[in-house]
C-alpha cells in the first residue's frame, strides 16, 4: 500500500503512483531482455515513465511546504 502523502497522477480513471511506476520499470526490463519482443514498446513505456516521474517531481515541489503555488 502506498503512503497517502505520496503524489498520484489521476488521468481518465487511471491512478498512477510510485508502485505502479516501479512495476512498469520491471515490465520494461522484461521486454528489453527478450530479443523477440517489441523494443519500440519498451521505448514508449520508458518515455511514459519519464513523464510520470517528471510530474511526480513537480507535484512534490509544488505541494511541499514553501513550494510553488
């Protein structure tokens, strides 16, 4: 279970938190390890993960005490 203070991104009924991002990283690793797998899918997942991590970092600085409004 995730900490309630942990940032979440909610988009069209899809809640993304750090635990889900970690799971996506594991999936990317499995795709990359399989030479017959769609490596373009792994690249797209990495890009999505980078976007989520950017939004998490922004949420932490924005929601932190003394952070931007």
